[in-house]
C-alpha cells in the first residue's frame, strides 16, 4: 500500500492544537450570550416558556417535512 503524502509526526498535533484553540476562543466569545439567554429563559413565565416550546416543535416538524420531501424526490441508489 502506498504511503500518504501527508507529513508524519508533529504536523497532525499542530493542526489539532489550532482547532482546539479556535474552539476555545469561540467558546469564550459565545459564553456571555449563552449566559444571557439562560437568564432570560429563567425569567420567563411558564406560559411564555410553553409558547416558545410550541414554536420550536413547529420548526422541527416543518424541517422534518422538508427533509422528507427532499428524500422522496431523490432517485434511489
């Protein structure tokens, strides 16, 4: 079997390290927004929470319908 042309050794580690740093940076940027959203959710009345849940269920059902329609249009393999 032919060897891959990728660099063997530390090259993989540095790529992983870069992805890890990027993920950590993204998490640090995202954290304040997640905390604000959580606090907002905690302050909602039970009626408002249920309204948001119902709205989210509607989005899920709509997405499932779209995916099913796309699958039915796709020719079989």
